[in-house]
C-alpha cells in the first residue's frame, strides 16, 4: 500500500513539473521583447514572409534570400503572425506547441516501453519523463523561443521514438512515422537531422549487433517514397526560386561550417567559434538541474548491472531487453555530442535533440534504482528561473537588448517620417518598425544634410553623440535606451 501511495506521489510531482513548466513558458511568451540577435532575426524573417506572402524562400531582408536554414521555423512563426497578429506571443507560440509535441512523444514512448507493467507505473514513468525533459535548462529556454532547434528536436524525437516502437511491435503506422520524422528534420535544419538519426542507429546497431533486424524492421519500399515526396519538393522549388541555395546550404552550412572553425563564408552573420569539444560542457549545463542526479544514477546502474550477472536465465533475458533499450537511448543521447565534438562552430542549443533521450534514461534508472520523491522536486528550479529571467528582460535589467522601446516611441510620434539607423540596424529594429528602419553607413552630420523631409535617426548613445546633437539645431533627442538614442531632425 505504501508503494502505491509513493508512486502516486511521484506521479503528482511529475505532473506538476510539466504543468508548471508549460504554464510559465506560456505566460512568458509575450512578457519580454524579441532580443537581438537570433530571435529578432528569425522573427523578422517570419514577419517578412507573412507580409509578402512568399512562403517558399525565407528572406533575410526584403529581396535578400536566406539560404542558411530550411523554412519550417519561419513557416511556424509566420503562421502565428497570420493568426494572432504581429507580436511576441504570436511568433513564439508555434515553437512552444512543437515543444509540447516533443513532450507528448517522450511520454508516450515511456508509457509503452514495458506493456507488462501496471497502468499506474506506466503513467508515472510517462509523466516523469515529460517532467524531467520540460524542466531541463535548454529545453525550457529554447522551447517557445524563435529558433530552429525545437522543430529539429521534434523531427528527431518522432523518428527515434517511431523507430523503437516499430522495431518492438512491427507497426506499419510507426514505421511510416519514422520517415515523417525525417521530413520534419529535413525541413527544420536539413541533412543534419538525417546524420544525427543515422549516427544514433549506427551506434545502437553496432553495440547490439542487430544490423539485419534494424533494416528489416522499417518499411523502406513505401517509407523512402513518402520521405522524398514530403521533403524533396521544397528543396527543388527553393533552388529554382533562388539559384545558389543548394550550394550554399549543403556545402557551406553542412561541410565548411562543420569543418572550418570560424568559417568566414557566412552570409548572414559570423560563425560561433568555440574550442572543439565544448559541446560536452554545453551538455552538462543544458541538462541542469538534473545533471548531478543523472550522473549518480548512471554510476549506480553500472553497479546494478554487475550484481545482475548472477541472476537466473529468465532475469538475464529481461536484462538483455532492458540493456537493448538503454543502449538505444544512450546512442540517441551521444550522437549529437560525438558529432559536434569535432565542430568549432556550435551553440549550446545544439544539445537539445539529445535531451529527450536524457529524460528517458533518467526514468529507466529510476525504475531500477528508485530515488526519494523529494529529489524530483529539483525540477521546479528551472521554471522559476525562467520566470525571473523573463521579468528581468522585460525591465531591461540584463545586458540583452531590444529596440522595442525606441520603436514604440518612433511609432507614436512619426507621421510618414523616415527612420534611419546610423552605422548598424539591429534585427529587432526591423521587426518592431515593420521593416521601415533602414541602415546608413555615414555620420549623422552628413546624413542630416541629405534629408528632404522630417526624419528620425537612431545613433549610439555617448557623450560625443550628445554634443553632436547640440551642434545640430534642427535635431533633438526624443528617446534614449541603454545603448542608443532616437533623434528627430526637422528637414526645414
């Protein structure tokens, strides 16, 4: 009786983790502005797509095609804008929904992995897997942000979960959902998704020596045509609409970016140069606050495996099945880390596709070595922190910046006035000005001489800039932010 009560208590904690994480993330979607550079850049691309109606080629700027990523993340945010208007909630909501699908798939896999267990135990493991995943640092931060990683994680999670359920149950539905997951990955981030899934399955098959069983389990004859029919058309149309896309995206983004540290061929920014192997540090941080618990459980599991060698043959057969599943999750977890170990251009969000496997492994270890329910209350740390960070971003206390405040002042005061950024125009300025802001690489005193109507300028805030404004009688400062000033100049 006490065990049932204990299980019920852990299930309640797990449900509370999921509900709290989703509720706080939903609440924070519109709480703070799009920050430069990643979110604002992708948000502006979605805004342009919704405005122009060009749903084929994402645009870096008007008439400047973006070849760096496939369009799924842009489609998602542009759909949000179409449905809910131009605001932060609209561009972020589709990514949170995608994250919700990832949680559902992970929970479903955990629920179905051992059909012989009681319904209560299966529900507990399903909720616990979802709760752990939802409260890892990177998942709760990236899910709901305007980035490519949530969509990529959805594709990989769907393929990996579908593969295992098809492998164990010989299901036509799950077999074809494996290929649908490949399509989602291809439209989210390109061939990288195929590489990560391929590495995962290769490692697992190598460890378990199940090459023939792995290949025979999938419906290749109908699955490959399904994959090609759902993913290839966009690539063909994109190359036709914007010649040069495939060369830049395949060769540049997938080969040169991976092999050349500090790659200089990036058309849209700068490469993220890191010391090779940094991905492992990112992984430790990304999985917080669960990392120490995971390491402890992993070490304990190794001890349990050693003791299990003396058990009966029946128990050994059960252990073999458990080991196969555990090794599958480890292969899934390690694939992104091994691949990006050799890359010098990485972000911490690259860890995200392995986090579902991380959560499922923790549930497996909990089954074999139960920890106190109190341990899992650790997960509430991440939702609370994300709420605090969102409040700080809203109040502009952090170093992250957005041009929303200046653009609101400009929008309230401007009457058909031009808006010119001197030297550099941030992506958030493009988004919040609805594409009106332009960039000019000249000094303010020169730009003022060329205006023919009342114009707003945005310049860097400094003592020199303030002195310059006083020397221009037709100009006055109308608003200030931490780094910039909005200056109104009268043409007359």
